[in-house]
C-alpha cells in the first residue's frame, strides 16, 4: 500500500488570510471598477458623435462600499442606449425645436423621430472594462496583502 501525506498548513493559512481580507478589499474593488466603467462609458458616448456633448457630461456615479451606480442625468440616456420605436418629439422648454439638416436650420413645434437601433454604449463599456477591472482587482489584492 502506498501512502502520500501532503503538508497543507501553509496553503491553509493563505486560504484563511484570503477569506479574512477579501471583505476589507471589496470597497476598493467596487470603487476602482466603477471608475474604470465610468471612463469607458464616457469614451463610448463621445464616440457616438452626439453633437452637444450633454450626454457625456451628464454621466454620474454613486459608489457605496459594496455597490456602484453609473448613470446619465441628461434625460435621454436610455433613449440613446436602447432601441426606440418611431415617436414624436415636442418642444418642451421653448416654443420651437431647432435642428440642422444639410446646413439648413429648421424650427418646428414637433417632429416625427424615426426611432433608433440603440447604441448599447452601457453594455459595451462594461464589456470593454472587464479585463482592466480584473487586472486592477488583482493589483489591489496583491498590494494590500503583499501576495506574489
């Protein structure tokens, strides 16, 4: 009969330290991940070529110890991100809407918008940020726990 004994004491200590330290690191993980996603979101919105820049300027984030919300306050962020059906746009804050087509300026009380396919810039930001977030989490863990 063959018997193999493994000494796992060092391994067991590392696992115990890992389990104890992870809850202390979560706020740093969340904050760093939110910062990375926010940056990607702003870049994606700017790449969509919205003329005013108001949507990108409206990106906000709220970070809590264990969660983060990243959102836009422009009033039309969801309409730019997700598909929309044809709909009317009416002037709310002025008597007329002002828009330009082929260098000509038009004023209308309402227009028929054809709808959009949706840019899905939020989903793209999360997808694009995932590798960078994982690298940041590993870096935070190693720097705080002195792991190699």
